[in-house]
């Protein structure tokens, strides 16, 4: 509750910044020419998970134009990263075979949930126009184990953990 993570383009690109609420001091945590967005604090406040297009998987469709009015849409070839709140320890969680986004920490901080999809669907506009398929992934940060609790067609985005102890009260 002492710091706020947010996205700003004040440095010329979308970066993750931290605002110290007491002093109003600002710090750029990611400082990368690519776009970094959708920050999520770990429960212990030591890490920030975020979506980024710093390593795009464009090989699936190097010269495709998206359908639709104007056809000028920038596809988001995003991956999930974690970084310490001081900007150190950057680690990529996903690989180049998927497009992933909107990370959310488990209540114990041991796992991240995010959506994942096929990069080729980005080329066809599926993730932008709502016609693609994504799945929810649960990723264990210590072991690297992945689970896919969802199946089937359709977009599944913005996963959230439910604290069952809290909901029982």
C-alpha cells in the first residue's frame, strides 16, 4: 500500500513505473523500447508481473494485414515477464510459441495465471476482433510447471485467483 505500479509513455514508450505514494518519487522499472503493460504486484510486494511485446513472435505471419475497417491495427504479440520492484531480476515466463497476457498472482505468490494463445491467431485478428481461442495457464514460478485448467473454443482472458478461505467467511 505504499507504492503504485502503473504504465506510462513519458519515456517515449510504454514502461512500468512505480510511484512512491508518500514522497511522490517516480521510478521507471522496465525502461525498454518495447511496450510493457498490465503490471501486477506479487502478494509480498517484491515482484511485478507484466505483459510485454519486447520479443515478438512474428514468424507466424510476417506480412499479414489484419481484416477490418482501415486495416491499420498493431497486433499485440505479447509475452509474460516478472521483474523485481527495483528493476532487477527480469525473467521471461512464456516462450516464443505463444501469445500471452494479463498476468495475475496466486494469493501465495507461487504461481501466475495468464491467457495464452497461438500467435497465428493474432495474424488473423482473432485476439483483437474476439474470434480467436485462448486458454488460461497456471504457471508455477519455482518449478516452471504449467497447467491448463480451461479447454475449448473462445477467448478466455483476465484470469483471477479466488481466495477460498476469504470467500468462506
